[in-house]
């Protein structure tokens, strides 16, 4: 969760009562809102509305545009006004980290693939999860370049970014958080299979790391360990 500080700051900005009221007012309008309109609507001085609206913009909760409210153009039309509307960016924080959006995307892709090809939906889900894992591994390798650290560290860094909270314990690395916790509790076989396919493809792409299912309470069902036989480079992705 490398963007965690930014996401927390954005949500924390709404703790201030006037700022929160301005945010809700802007979000409720179908048009972009001027500072004057917002100040009048919630009954605060213009300078106070300006301060809080600009703070909401800085934290990524509002986006801005400029327009002449009079509708006039050309000389004498006056300066354009700064207008505010809700940003299209989604901001959410979950503690511990969860990846329900990722699970939803994988499941939607699997349903599409199953509908199109006739492949059983669980098989399709494992396929799309593996494809996602390979993409994650390729991206990590490209970003790492020739930096030292080893395959296990690289795999753990990727998994940490997705909320797995890897923790070394003896010769193994345990993933102490399940990013799909609620789903795995009610759809265990489906979600754990999807999760294994994703992580297996990730470590297979990075190389020199293996994984296997080892379910236990209060952690992810997948465990990592270094490969018994080291490969000199990246292993060929599976299937």
C-alpha cells in the first residue's frame, strides 16, 4: 500500500467540520460550484470557504475548473471563476489492507471469459488470476532492474504493496494478512484457489521462489519459500 499516506491524508481532511460540510455540499450539486456559492450555502465567510475548498483540492477530494459565470467573453468579461466539483478518483482506506476491488475485477474478467469461451468459471478465474500475477511479476522485474536484493525480497515487496504483510519465519515467508478476508471466509475454495494462482504466477515469473497452500487461522492461505534449486534467471511463466 505505497499510496497509504496520501489516501489517509485525503480522508483525514474531512475531519474538520466546515471542510466536511463544504465537501458534501459540492458533491450534492450536479454543476461545478464557485467559492461564493459554497460560502453562501453553508453560511461561512468567503475567505474561509476558499481556504477549505483549496485544501480539499490539494488533498485530491475535489477537482477544479475555470469558467466565466456571467457567460460573457472578450474584453470586460472579467476573470474566470474557480469552480469545484467532486474528483473522479476513488479514495478508500481499509485496515488491515484489503483488495476487494482486485478480486472483483478478476471475477468479472473470469465471468466474461467463461461466457465467451465456455470454459468453466472457476477455471477461467484461475487463468485470469495467473495472468494478473504474471503482470505483477513482470512489472516488478522491470522496476527493480539490476538492483540487489534477491527474488524473495522482490516478491515480498510486491505482496506487501497489495496488503499481504509478508513476515519471514524460519525458512518460510508467511503472509500475515489476507487481502480477500471476507470473501475467503464465505467462498473459501474459490478465493483460495484464485489467490494461489495469482501468487504462484507472480513468484514463478520472478523466479527462485515457490509457494504452496498452507491454510491457517488469521493469515493468508499461501506460504512462500525459496526454491530448492536456484535458477540463474527468470523462469518461464506457466500456461
